[in-house]
C-alpha cells in the first residue's frame, strides 16, 4: 500500500514540475513543433539562486522536499508541527514548492548581495597583496621596561608599514641572561583604523635591547628605556589573536599555511594528502540551437584550459540547391556545411549533425542532442565558441590539487593524542576556513609566551585542514557563490550540457561509508544534480579517501571537529536515520554524558568572545536538532574509527532588537560578521584542544554506585547509577563476570538521561565502568579472572 501511495505522489510531483517548466518558458513556446511534429521548448537557461526562508506546513512535505533534492541550509526549525527552513533555490524551484503548498517568508541573500561581498573581499585581498609585495618597514614607537609590586615588565609599541592587513605579524626577541626569549605582538585597531602592534609582558630579567621582526621581512632593533609615566594597562596575561581580515580562497589558505610552516619549522609541518582532487577545470562546451529538438551540445575532448577553449564551430548555410552535409576540421575550427533541398532550404536535423560531427571531428569534440532529445528539429546557420565557463583568474590553477593539512605540535611522532579540525566540506561556507587558519596562527604565535598555549602544543598532535573542498571553493569564489559540492561531474550526456554546470558535483559530507543513502538512510540523494548528491557509490570522491587516509595514517587522532556554517548548531553522532527514523546506534549513556560535558566547555569558550550563545535546542546529536545527513563524515569518524567527533555550525542567528526577530547571517556574511564568527569559533577549537589535553592527563579511575544497592525488596527494583565522571557501564544480571561484550548502560530516551535497570526477580548485578580516557574502575581486568568488578544482590520476595 505504501509503495502505491509513494508512486502516486511522485507522479503528482512530475505533473507539478511540468507546470513549473511551462511557466518558465515564454508564452506559447511549449506549443512550437519540430520536424517530427512533437512539442518542443526553448533551451533552459541557467538560473541564479537565492537563500530564501520558507514555511513548510508539515513533516511529510519537508521529507518530499529532501527527495526532490532541494538544497537545504543548516537552518531548520520546527514549531507546532510547522517547519521553517532556509533553502537555496532558483525561481523555478521556488515556484514548484509554492504550488506544493510551501510559503515563502522572505529572501535572505540574493546574488547581488553576494557580488557585493565578493567585491569587498577582492578589495581587501588586493590591499594585502600590494602591502606584502615588499619588505615592510618597522617604526618603534615605544620600547620600555618598568618594575612594580608584581614584577618586571616589557612594553612595546611598533608600527609596520603593512600593518593594515591582519596577516602582518610582528615578533619581539630579547635575551634574558643566556636564554633567548620571544613573543608575538598584538595588532591594535581602533574603530577600523590600524594604530600599531603592541605587547605588555612580564620578564624574569630586564633586557638591554629588543629586536622586532616581521613575517614580511622587516626588522628593527631598539634599546629599552625605563618607563616613567603611568602604566598603559594592567599587567594581564598576554594572548594575541585576530589574524584574518578577508575571505580566503584555497590558494591563499595554502600559501598562509606554507608561510607559517617556514616561520615556525619546529612547531609546524605540512602534511600532503595522497589523492589529488579533480581540479578546478572543465571541458569546454557550447549549446547551439534555440529549441530543445533542434539543438546540439558540443563538448571538447581536452580540458578547457588545455585547448578546449580554443575550439569554435560554424554551422554554415551553403545557400545552394541539394547541398550535402559535410564536416571539415581545420586546426581548432569545425565547419559543418548543412544539407539543403532543391529549394535551398536547410534539411539537416540535429541528430544528423551530431552523427556527422562525431564521425569527422571526434579528435576535438563529442556531440549530443540536447538533453536526450531525438534531435528531429532542423538546424539553422550559427557559430559558437566553446568555453569551460570558468571565471577565476589565471593565477588560480586548473590542475588537480594536493590537499594539505597543517600539523602542529612540539612532538609530531604519534605519541601524543591527536585533535583534528577540518573546514569547508561545503564550498560556499567561506567563514569556516578562517576558523582553522586563525587557530593555527594563535597556536604558534602564542607558544613562546603563553603557558596554556604551550601546554596544548607540547602535549597534543594537532591537525588542521583549512579546506576539504578546494575545487568547489574556487568555483564558489569565482563562478557560483552557492556551490555546495565539489566539481566532479558524474552525470551522463542528458544532464551534462552547460545549463547544468551549477548542479554538478558531489556533496562531500554525504559520500562517506557509514549510514549512507546506499545503506537505506535518508538525507542524501542519488540524483547527480541534487545538492545532496552522495556520489555514484560510497567513498567515490578523493576528498573522502584523503580523510580516510589521514585518520588511518595518524591513528592517534582521538577528537575531531567538522566546521560548517551557518545555523549556529553544535552537534554530534548519530547523524543519520532511515525512513522509519531509526538512527545509527546511539552512544552509550557515558559517552553521551561526555559529549555534553565537553560541549559545555567548548560552548563557553565560544561565548567568551562576544556573548554568542548556541541555544540548547540546537545542541545535541544531529538528528535531534537538525535533520538526517546520510553518509556524513562525523559518523564515519565516530563509528568507523572511534573518534569523538563534533560538528560546529558557525554563524548563530543574530537577534534584531527593533524587529524582535532572530535573523540568519548566511554562508557569506559581510566580512565584519564573518570575522567575528571566525574569532569566536577559533575560541571553540582551542576549547576542544583543552578537552583533549585534560583527557590525556586523566589517570584517575571512575567510580560508580548502584542506587538502590543490595537488599531485599517486595517488588521490582529500578537500579540507576551515580558516577564520578562520564563513563560507560558494562553489566550482567546472571552473576557472570562482566566484560566488554556485556550489555552497556544506554540512554533512557531521546535527549534523556541514562536508563535504569529493571530487576523483577532475585538477581546478582555485576558491573564496572570505563571513562573516556580508558581508565577502568578498580583497575579491573575484563579479560582476566579477577573479581574487582562491583556487585550487588537484589532479593525480590
């Protein structure tokens, strides 16, 4: 019965799509006929997309939207059965949804707004490149020391000629006895204007002079003088931050990473992943013709930048009687002489031209009819220049990319616990790479003088991936800002004309091998043009294979954070459920307790920057607070590799006091907002590292108490446990020794606390607990013969 209903719904959807298609064409266009006397339509033009807030009346229609492949953002909220969601749609998609009963509430981001943000970003980038083209000059404004009741202090003010850019970093070096000391200066900006770099730091011994060096090559040495005036500030712990000042494309991200590695070789190494991406490249194409059945699509055999963009095609009317169809090739020019009848009328159909071109010009191009049409329509004279349609400047390589990881640590030998943070699985999420780059800068530039930073770098093995999707990111920056996927085209000929160019690619966060759409889980698509296309099979994409390689190669990675935008969420596994809403296995009660306790620490760090609060309703396992995401990377890390894996959603909604509404910030907010998001979520990544460091130091065994304990009871007993810290409890009820194959204490329900154990007959409960660091209660050995487990006997009368 269900299958019949589903089929009926799909037919209805096709009918609605046809109505929308008809409304998209000019009036009367659908009625035109070709040589085979069947209805044809004008060639569909590529539409621009906007982010639109929609109101969906029920969950059934929301699920239907996912089946349709509607591009959902990460802002989805349900109130009284009505779902409010932000989506990326074209005008025709929006029309279809409105026919189905979806209500448009407002447009959040349009293409024109995006272009304004791109212009802003390009201006900042140009300024940085101009200032970085020469060695900067440094002017020491103040170089003082002073002594107060708290100790000896060094105070500097130094101005760089390139200080307008946040990536300009100044480092002070001085001698204290036989030891060289160093510290990074903080960039001081007031109301948008750069003033100088400064530092106030305690020293053990007052130096005679200080040398300041810039990462751009500038250098200045200055003698210290005693400060006689008032103190500029209270002597607080010195911590520098704020190293990003514009959105960065993949080339800039990698250049910044390489530059940091050169500057801090003892702390950073660049790990190159083994599988190269497909590259920011496409074959050159052209669609010739006006109607669907008299059009042909040409695709170059060579990549566009490798010669495909140089190919041109001419469909020539010979203007004579009874001319034959003829194709000639001269260098990169393909000339197609069209056939005519005795009245000089062209008779060549699209299908005939396709066959002739594929026969005579197959070394240069392949030809198809338009989207699988029979090609019965007659061609007209026309010319076309093939193009790959890519607009990035030549400085952006079209070749396959080597994905890079910034590895930070004092001991990078696999003996320290590993922490992984990775950004931009979805290309349009421009803020997320800034989070990882800012974090890398903070770790190395605070290392010399900030004890907490030094503890993290000395005791952890930190892996930061600035972008998981470099090809898609380039496409988002330079061609189509709403690009979510990579650039790999897995579509066949009927969906590979230029009008589909913004729909190609694989959603990298749906391509993993756990809980995928191929396993029956929802939240991903098998349609190659869907925004959540999972790929032709699990793990088809090199980006996914690189992640798998990384966590296999560095098996010490124990914690991970996937940095996304823009809904202001904080989530963990399970991330997927099936059509009956059966999720992947839930964490144990102890594991879930750890996820919550660690999250509290991380979220407090995020809040410290500007008070941003990730709401409790947006914190928790992914399906509890958002929607199913079949085949996502966090599930792969958790279930396949045992890594505690979270998902940031940077960009929490901002509260507008005048309208009294929470307003979404979008994937590419104006940089002032993007900057603040990068700062606060870099705080969060540091918080994750603190969690990892604390776990590495944890040598204490957990303790548990059964409540109630042993005794005689008149009726059944519900036994719960009190634990000293988050820990997984293994137990038996038949008096046998518990081990790691024994039942585990789970959650009592969705977003609830740990379950209790119901005892209905006389039983002996044996149990032990294991904390997140692997410490076992009472030093019990589950594999041995000892009896250091806990036990309680319940007699039921």
